[in-house]
């Protein structure tokens, strides 16, 4: 289940409804899918072939299509990251810069853990959303954020897009953000 840490106060928010309520106030969609639907062999697998990626998409097809229909997403895929991922450090450097998008950034975590760092309202500032299997998040367009792996350095997620070009980031310079706040 997702947890939130507000960086400037180190306050933690736990519990599905508390997380959902906080994120709703920050204009971030949060949902939870049942990770137990995924075959056991894929729940801890972080290097996937095309057939396994398709199996994950098929397993969550109803949830994906429901979310896509409600929010206008037109395409989706699977991203799997681990220490076995070629050029992982270069990918993380790209992800770990505060940026925005011209559409929502949506991730449905099917295995592993990850963290979104998101710029909230002025009274909140930056906050971390620690995600695990079953957590679904949609960071709205033009909201400054970035994503990185947690200590386990393993994640599999469904990504949903409106634009068929996929993930396109626009750098966001913010002197108020300090990486050392992690």
C-alpha cells in the first residue's frame, strides 16, 4: 500500500483512504488494483520477455481499459527496471530530474517498488509517494515531479498514455527543490 512522506516536515501518511484523500487534494489520482491477480511466477520477476509483458497486460486488461476509458488514455505498455536493465543508471538520471509532461504520467505497479517525488501545493511543498504492487498513480499534466527506484531497485509497471509517442519529459527548474531532501 502506498505511503506518503512530506519532505519539509517528514510527516508520514499511511492507510489507503488517508493516502487517497491527501493525493486528491494535490490533484493526483490514486487507485489500488489487486496485485494477487498476477500469476505468482510474475510477482517477483523483473526481467521480462514480450510474452510475459503481454501476460501482465492481459491479467489487468479490465482495470487498464476502465482507467483508459475514464481518463482518455489511448495506449499502454510495460516498463521493467532492475539492476539487470541495460543502461539503468543512464535511465535513472533521465527519470530523476524534476520535469513535467503535457499529459498525465500514469503508473500501475505490478511488482517491486518505486517512488514519485511530486511538487504539491505551496503549504505542502514536495512530497514522496512510495509505491508497491497494486498501487496506481496518475500525476497530472504540468505538475512538477520525478520518479526513481527505491532501495530494492526493482519495479514493473504498466504505463498509460494519451499521446502515442509515449514518455516525453520537459525539464522543470525549481530552486526550491533539493535532492538532498531525500
